[in-house]
C-alpha cells in the first residue's frame, strides 16, 4: 500500500521584533494575516494559500548571520514591478553573486533577486510561472 505524501503545513521564521517583521512581510509581499491560536503577542501567522502558512515567532537573538542558501522563495508576476516596490521601501536587493541592484537569470530563463528581511533571513523573489 502506497503511503500518502506529506504536505507542507507551515514555515516558521524566528524573529527579534514581531511588529517590525510583521509589517515587513505584509508590506513587501502583501501577505494576509490569519488567526493564530496562541494570542500571546509573540506570533503572527500569514496564509500562503495552498502552500500552507508562514509563522513569525518573536524571541530570536539579534545579530545572527544567515547563509544565502537557506532562504524562502516567493514568485511574483513581474520582477520589474516588485523591484520598484523594494526601491520605494528602501530594501536593497542583489543577484546570487552579491552584486547590488542586479538581477540573476537562471538557465531556464527565470529572473530572480535576493534580499534580507529585518532579521537578516535571506529571501528570494523570482518570476517562475
């Protein structure tokens, strides 16, 4: 008998300042907050649609250094429009090699950029369909 594959339920990101990180993910990615059961002021849950949820949890240590290979990735319809949003919000982005303001082009034609959230977690945004 074949086992049913597991599905992603949520991704948890440990943050130092819940309000700052909540605002960042709301404003940059237009994520929608969903109810969370704890109601202790240390959690924000966002829906990621069929992909599950993103949970922000307050309590992380400050000044952590994260590797770019460990990142969350979001897809958008237009990298150019998304970059305009980042510029309005003064969020610096770069390509995979670290060139500031540059866009990476994957071998399959997908455009991608990388930047950090307020705690330094790496994020990728691409235009994969």
